[in-house]
C-alpha cells in the first residue's frame, strides 16, 4: 500500500513540476514574443514614416534627388539619433580613405593644418620631415589657401582639408601656398611615403624631459618608449608629458604608454551595458623613476585622458592646464556595411583603477594654466620657450623634483 502511495505522490509531483515548467516557459515565451512584436512594430513605424516622406518628396520635389547622398544622410541621421555623441558614420568614400590611409596607400603632403579663424584658410602647424611639403620648403605658420583650385575657405572642417590633400603615391596635388611673410606660390606636390611620428621630445632647462604626444596610434607605443629612454639617458630629473589637443584615438596605445610609466596594478577597465566590468590592462613592475607632469587642455580626450588620469592616480603625477574633454568611452571597431560605408558606436565606459569614470565631466587640473584671450590668439605661434602653459608645466615638474 505504501508503495502505491509513494508512486502516486511521485506522479503528482512530476505533474506539478511539468505544469510549473510549462507555465514558466509560456511566461518567458510570451515576454519574448511581446518584445519581438514591440520591436517589429517600432521598426515598422520607422520604415512607414520614411516611406511616407519618400513618397511625398518624390511626387513633389522640384530639384533632382541624389540617391547616394540621400542614403548617406539617412544613415548619418540614424547614427546621430541614437543619442551616442561619440558614434560616427563613414560614407563609403570616407571609410575607403580611412582604410587606405591606415594601410599607407593614401598619403597627405606632409603637414598638419588647422582652420585659421582670422583668415579662414588652412594654417600649417606641423611639418613632417622628408615629405613632399618639406621638400617644397613649406613652413610652419604658412597657409594653404587653395587645393586643386578649390579655396580652403570653402572647406570649413579640418577633416575636409586633410581629405582634399590625400593622394596615391606618384599622383600630384596642386596647392596655393602663402608663406609666413605673405608671399604667394603655386606648387605641384607629388605624393610619396613619409613617416608621421606621433611623439617628439627634447630636454628643457637641462634637467626637464619634455615629451609631446600628438596622438595615440598603432606606432605610439614603441615611439613613446624610445623617447622616454632617450630622455632618461640624458639624465633628466623630471618629465613633462604634453597631451594638449590629443584626441586619443587608439586605446591600446595609451595603455601601453601608461604601463611603461606606472608600477604594477590595474590601469583601467571597461564597464559594459549589462554592468559587467572587464580589466583592460595590468601594469608590470617597470615604472618611471622620476616625477612627472601631464599638460592637458580642453581638447585632450579619450585615451589621452586615460593616460593622464592613470599617471595622476597611480604615479602621483600632477595635471597642469585646463579641464579636459570628458570622453571616457570605449568605441567599437568599425562595422562595415554592404555599400562600403561603416559606423562605430560606444560599447562601454572607461573606468580607472578605482572604478571611477571621467566621462562627461573631464579631468580637472591640479594647476590651472588657462590662457588669456590674447594668448589663445597666439596659441599656434608659441614655441617650447615662449608657451606659457609649458612654462607652468615645467615649473610644476621642477617643484616635484626639488629643482625649483
């Protein structure tokens, strides 16, 4: 009798378990179904709205519609509309240029330029050795007023100017060049490969190592190590790392550079959308043996901020300058699409070794070095000897080293 009761109870328990499992499965399935239906309905609304606008425009628009331009603008608008201020859409042409530049198939003429606010032209702020521009004896402080007959006043974005200066090796770009003393020349520059170093360095005041990191790229890690070693071999007693205007494109390069300066420990981590935290890099025991200062400004961003923040928190470095951009995110690799275009989006938030982030509010310097309006107007005329922000950074570095 007891056996029959036990079998009955077991059967009942099994039925109850099956019923509970079925109910749970139905609940989960219904939630998934409702989510899918909601997603489908949202997409349907998007497509219907675009379809309505398209029908109206094509039936009534007077001007000719360029479908390629329209599609690119729609795609760019989508990326703009996701409220990710760091996301970027590349047209097929822009993405092709990016890949060609990364592989060395496309090169510029050997200059870095900015839009000069007073003249509206492209002002040369950096010249690369052994480049077409160097061979043609262009100078820092000169202006490029036209590229292949198009005035640079029409190219309001620096990226548009750089794009116009690109060409394959052996091809020619014609520029109109205005020397610093305002002599105009027309030059035909033949594109050739040249090195674009991301780091420069020198010794200031005999004992201060000055190292400027213009950008973080795939070559910066090795360049940075070589520069630090050279300065240390010169027996400098303190270091200034100039990160002004460094927008921090390559995260890994900044981590490698920071690792070379810092004692062992976690440098930074990434927080994902689901809250998961992933360590990005642990520093080894190799560390900078002299005190350091990081010089930053409002255009110091991304991995350049990571570098400065890590040196302050883990290496007791001082930050001199002005509050940084506040870009503390991790970007995806470019996702290419069927038409050759591509997009990058934010996939995580950067955190320092204490789990804190500087995203949206930036890094506040320990020593303020705000430029006056007159100094801002002369920003690109300064040298390492006359730059007031470098002077403050050097003074802070000397104080740390007991040289003041």
